[in-house]
C-alpha cells in the first residue's frame, strides 16, 4: 500500500497504535519493531502526574472490554524529559502523535506549550471526551461552544497540526467535526470509547467500551464525516484484522489506529500493516 500524506509529512503505512494502549512505546519495544508501523499515538498527557482510577481498571466481556484507567500518566515534565526524547531516538520512520487531555482548557494549553517545541512530535491529538470541570463535568466535545474554545486555544499555542478525538455518543458527530475544523484542526480521530457499565467489575464503577463492538460505530462516524466534510479522519475502534482496517480505509479514513486488539496480542498491528502492504 502506498504511503499516506497527512499533517505535512508522510506515514509509510496507515497503521497506528491507538492512544492509551501502547504507553509511550517503551512497553512494546521488545515485542515489535515500532518502525514497521505508520506511527504511535501516546498515552494521554496531562500537566500533572496522574495515578488514575483504582483497580480493577479493565473488564472483558463478549463484545470487547471496558476500561477505567483514568488518564494515568507521568505528567508533561517527565514526558518532555524522558518519554519523547526516547521516542525521537528510537524511531526512524514511525510518526509520533501526542494525545493531550485535561480538566480545563488551561490544562491542554499547558501541555501543548511545553511539548510543541519538541521535534519528535508530528501532531497533537486533542482528547475532547474529557469532562470539563468548569462546565460542570460536561465533555468538551459535547458542546459546540466548549469544543470551539478548546480547539481555538490549542491552535493558538501549537506549531504542530491538531487532530480532535470525538466521542461516538454525539448526536451529530459531523457537525462537531466541522466546529473543530473551523477552529483550526487538520483532522479528527473517530471514535473514542463509549460509556458503559458492568456491575461491580471496575474500581471506578463505569468505564469506556472498546473492542469489536465499537467497529460499526466508528465506521459510520468516519463515513459521515468524510461525506459531509471531506475532512481527514483517523479511524479507530474495533479493528482486529486487516479486513477491519480495510473497512475504515474504504469508509474514507486516512489512517487507522489499533488499540484493544493490540492489548490482547501486541503483534496484531504489525501483522495488519504487513498484510496491507501486500495488497
């Protein structure tokens, strides 16, 4: 398969490791060759270190899994000093997209201001599914005004392209993608997990649903955005094999991120990338 041009650079194949499922790359470095992938999306980065939610954090069920990790990460200073320099030294071809999260717009701005000078970063992925504490817990991406404020602020301080990760529960995901584009986002990532509950299975109570059950939801969101906006999409949700990846590409996705399947078998993304390259 030919290379993909996006964010002003070249991805040598369309397969990414999705945010939150591969840490900052070190966790998989002894298992797979990261440079065989198009890129890696890092764990969410917040201004401060976060311990995340109490155990248990993951619960499997027949259609996939629920997770309630709670954005656990070492904080932006350690990411800037240790994680991203390691990725810059380790990778030759795979691109780095940094997922950014926070509870206020200021949190996102702080992370981007600190990281945007680092040359290893191809783009930032703005996690718009985080609860906005100043809006009473409403997700940033659930309200057009809130999303516009977030993307505008990120665009103002970033010298790198932005992709905005949207929730699949939005009533009109294409309309919210348009808001993101109008405020300067170059792409959208579709989709994030869906809220779900399995009784007494997670320390946090509820969590985010991912895995096979998310595939048709992500495909529909991708198709709707591409048909209505012709905006670049990173498709994510439910990809287990090359046939699933091809469905996202057929729906119009430029890149395809793999998450839950890689938790079960870290070699799956490389296998899919190779199969795509064979045509």
